[in-house]
C-alpha cells in the first residue's frame, strides 16, 4: 500500500491516463479526488473505483478557470482536510506547424496545458505549504526534449510545463514539497485512437509510423504512465526533486540505425 491514507487529486481523470492512474492510486491505498471538465466521465471513474473497493470523489473542474480551480481545491480540502498529492494531468493536443495555426487554436492549447497546470497548483499549494508536505506531478511530454513535425503549440506547452516544474521545485523545496514531471512518449489512449481515425486516411499506416519513432517498436499504454505517477507520488521517490521522468519507449535518447 504505497499510498496508504494519502489524499490524491488528479485532474483530467475522467478518461485515459488520468482514469488509469486513479485506479492505480486507489489500489495502493489512496483516496482519489477525480477532477474533470466532464462530470459524467468523472462519475464513471469514481464508479470504477468503488467497484474496485477504493474510495473516490468526483468534482467537475475547468482547469483554465480560476474560480473553478479554486472551488475544486476548496471542495477537496473541505471534504478531506488535506491534499497529499496533486497530479496535474489534464491536457489537450495541438496539431499544426506554426504558420498553419489560428490564434484561437494556439490559445486553447496554451490555456489548457499551461494555465491548467498553474491554476490547480496555485490553489492547492497553500495547504501543502501550511502542512510542510506534499507531492506535485506535472504532465509534460518527451516532446519537450525533441523536435516533432507539426506539433508547435503542444511542444511549446510541454516545454513550458517542464521549465515550470523545475522553477516550482526551487520555490517550494523549503516547505517539504516535491515537484516532478512525467515525460511520456506516445501513449495509446482513446484520445490517440480517435485522433488517428479522424486525421488519417489509413490509421494503421499512421500508427506504424508512430511505432517507428520509439525504440520499443510500440506505443506505451496508460498503465505505463500510471506506474510512473505512482512512483513520483510515493515516498519511494523522496530524493527526486524537479526531475523529469521519461516513459517514452526510447524516443528521446535512442536512435534506430
């Protein structure tokens, strides 16, 4: 029970990596606050937690809205008294070279991925500072370290999240708070499957191309990222501070001959 009695808050936990991580955290003894823009999806995650025998609590939250993010933090704190772990998982993708992007599309990716990391952290941090304890996990991406065609807005946000993680760690280390980042490669989530179906005339060919980017020869699974989040949330990673954790199948540091 690596998270026994810990109160954890996961944004974007209504599906994909967030949902998988919620189930993994609960299996290790955590109480999971499931936050998502889609309340119905959050409720579905809580139902799965309940079926598995773990406690869960659903909150609708728009992580780009200060009032909503503050209300989420306040509701969780009122309900459970503390937040031990915050996983800033909510995010969206963006496709297009810079000259192709409309300003509104650029702004939307910036708001969800960067503002959506800033606001939950802003409203959870004071309680962690008061208790002088806590762990924050920010969802970056291996794209923060590499160039990838037609991903300008997404790359910019994930690079910013990684830089933010390091700066946050400097500011909050004295309060006993650890801040680390996850850097996944391409993970086969329902979102990615939908993207492949809608964006390519031959989704299987596109999937084969993505597989070639990774030394593993395959895409990751949500469970792979959930295990990394579990490690960063647990006391096992107590000496990791401001660190990127790569879960990318060898994209960043590998190169096929």
